């Protein structure tokens, strides 16, 4: 009987240690995830997409012209809170000025990926660039650029420009279809 009691006591001790370890590990993981989620949810990072009918690249002037660009710029964020919408071109261009606050694209130019479906090619041409100094010219949007990777397209075609993120203190704010536009950081409802 003495052996059974010792085995029972050891089993209880091992079970208690195991359960305590499991609870502590779970609490540590939950705390880490909670901290990461809180930090991430407080700092959404907005990315932008502009769509145009065509593109013209002037290598000598180092400009990219988005021909007949859509007058709405799409924006979205990734997990943990997915936010999406669109803003008017004037509001997007304000993100490049001091009006947008200390964290603006003019002060810290974004990287972007230019994706062009050139006529006669089966795959799109993809080029990474840093973009600066956006300006409207009629129905076109013109950027200065610095080539990061890839080869600029020889011709034009359906074009999308995927623009890197801007975080808290910048960006369009929280909401869908423009809600929050005009406020820096998380939007107001």
C-alpha cells in the first residue's frame, strides 16, 4: 500500500507541475499576443493603389506618367484590422504635404511597385521605384522616380501603382469608403 501512495503522490506532483507549466505558458503566449495585437491595432499601416489606362516613362526626366489615372486612390490595411476604402485625388496629394503632419510622404518618400500590362506581352512588367513629387497634369498623375529594381516598361498599357504604407500619424484614417479622411492616424466616426 505504501508503494501505491508514493506513486499516487508522485503522479499528483508531476500532474501539478505539468498543469502549472501549461497555464504559465498559455498566459505568456496570450500576453505576448495581446501586446502584439494592441501595438498592431494602434498602428494600422495604410497602403495605396492607383489605377491608370496607360503609363509613359520619361527616363531622361526620371518621370512616370499615369495616363488617365482614376481620380480615386484605393487604400487598405492588413491584419489585425482590415480597413479599406478610397479617397479623392486631392486628399491623397495632401498626404505629401506638411498639412498631413510630421509623417508624410513628402518627408519620407514611399517605395512603390509599378505593374504594367504591355501590349503583346503575356506577363505584366513589374518594377520597384521610389516615388516623389506627385503632380496632376490634366487627367494624368506624374511622379518623379528613382529606380530600385527591375526594368521600366518599353510601352504602356493597363497600369497599377502599388504604394508602400504610411502608419499612425499619417494615412487616411479608419473607416470604409473615405470615413476618417482628413484626420491623421485612426479616423473618427
